[in-house]
């Protein structure tokens, strides 16, 4: 067999002990620290200056992004339409993205081009916090400060200070300005549902007849409103509270309603908003009649008043009372008789 076909191991091993174990005869040589290759900025002051100007420019771009996000927040307010909300959110997001990217890219470029790139070896030592260790750490911090070159680069110092000082405003100003906003929690006690409101498929808006549903059918339901209202910001906000899951059971499987007499011929309608933390409850298991919340696995039995059978939720889902009108369409008999969603401080139950 040739040499290439039978390569030898990189180190020899010899038997050791009577149990047949092997001991390493020699150890791998310490490869040491790779040869240091200086960067262009290390040897050419002009290259270092160019990198310094580029980094400073990136920090200034970050500051401009922060100012832009603040201008967008105050100048481009949501006007109640979907397009207005999207535009405001887009401009805020772009401004904050520019601000964060400017800081991040500048920091990375600074570290790769101007800070020291020499390799250092630090031997293992005990982790006791002796005075000597503390002095060593302090010295290393001072050396790092010197290596960063910030002391002799006032332009970088000023630009990074500007970017870091302004960026928190893009988060703090919207938060502070929202203090004193709408804290009227009573609005959670009521939704768009009222007596006579027809049930419609979400998102098409097509009306639902009881005859359209077979046993086991599941439908995601919203209140019927004129088509021109479905693009308004008010409608989107109210729709989030009024979403309903409609299921048709065999009337013989229906043990009870959460609200007495709220179902129609085995058809039940429950709020899709979990009573734990408000996630959408929409995973229905036909054989057990269980409705699962995918966030924390709260499980509700819709054949038994949507009572909680598993998980952290503490209350059944609110039930929407339904019936049919003269044309056979499913309609609400009233709003939910209790607030939808998770608990809040003024909720009675």
C-alpha cells in the first residue's frame, strides 16, 4: 500500500497500563500567535483619517435618522385611515432603522479599522478579586481607551456622543407624549355587536345564513358594516375587539351555553380573544369540541359554555347571542354581556 493510501497519524500513541488504554506519547506543539499583519490605517495616516471621517459621517447619519423619526412622529400623525397609519408607522420605522444602523455600522467599522488589532495572550488565573487583579483590569481598560484613539480624535468623540445622545429620544418622546392619553377602559365592555347586526365572514364580508353551515363547520366572523367603512382606522380598531369564532355542533352534543339560550340550532358564537392575555383563539378540534389558544395552550370546551379545561386562562370565552332574521341570516341578539379579552383593573369578573 502506498504512503498516500496509508497516512500516518500526526502524533504517536503507545499502549499504557494493563487495560489496553492508550496514552499520548507527545503533545501538539503550541502554534503560538499568528503573525501580525498591519492594516493600511496602521501605516498610512491618510487612510486612518479617511476612516475617521467615514465613521463620524455614519454617526451623523444616525443622528439625522433620530431627528427624522421625531419629525415623522409629530408631523405625520395617523389621520384615521389605514393608509395614514401605514405611512406614519413606515416613517417612524425608517427613521429608527437609520439611527440604529448608523450607530451599529460605525461602531463595527471603528473597531475593524482604527482600534488596535494586535493579538494578546492572557494566561488562565484564579478568579479571586485581589488588588493586583483589579489593578490589572484597570490598566487594561486604560489601554483599551488608548487603543480606541478616541482621546486624539475629537471628531469621533463628538459624533458618537451626538448619535448616542439623540437616539433615545426616538423612543422616549413617543412614550412620554402618550402619557395622559386615552385610558378609558370602559370601552372594552362594548363592541360593534348590537341587536340585529348580521354576521359576516372575515375578511370577505359575505353574510352568513344558518343553512350555509353544516355540523362541524367553523367560520371566522365579523360584524356586517358597509364596505366603505372597512378601510377606516376606527373600523380596524373596533374589529379587533369584535372578532368571533362561529361553530356548528350537533345540538345533541351541546351541553350548555355560556349565556342561556345564546345559541341557535347548535350554532354557537364565541369571542376569539383569549381571556388569558388576548391571543387569537382559533384552533378547533371537532371531535372533542375543544378550542385551543396557540400562545399558552389555554383550552376551552365550546360544547360546555366555553369553560376552561386546560391552561392558564381563568374565565370562559364571552359568548355572542345569535339568532336568525326573517331572511335566514344569522344576526346578533345583543352585544357580549361581559368585557372581552384578558383582565384589567376595573373588570368586575
